[in-house]
């Protein structure tokens, strides 16, 4: 996996997490407003799955940071390649 792929994955999983949270909150508001008890189980499952989405995003973010750190260390590994300060 490249750094670009890791960044794209973390960004897309972050968007998924935001959409998941927005859907859960909208579902909770709808169930409360309409008093629709038949959707309560689906709402509980949606809220229960929220930590999984958060964990996936956190793992992708850690992977992205690892790739960024590896690239930065590779770029600065040889001081002879650095440009001189004018």
C-alpha cells in the first residue's frame, strides 16, 4: 500500500464514519418523533455498529501516519542529499 492509498482509505473511512453517525442520529430522531417502535431494533443495531466504524477509521488513520512517517524518514535519511541553506 502506498501513502496515497493509505490517505485515501483513511479519508473515505472518515466519511463513512460521519455518514454512519448522521444516519444513527437521524434514525433516533425519527423513531422518537414518530414513535415507531418497529424500527427500534434496527436503530439499536445501527448504534451498536458505530464503534466498529470508528475502530476501522482509527486503524486506517494509524496506517496512514505510519506510511507518512516512513516516507518522511526515507526522504531525510541521507544528509548528503539535503540542499544547502543559501
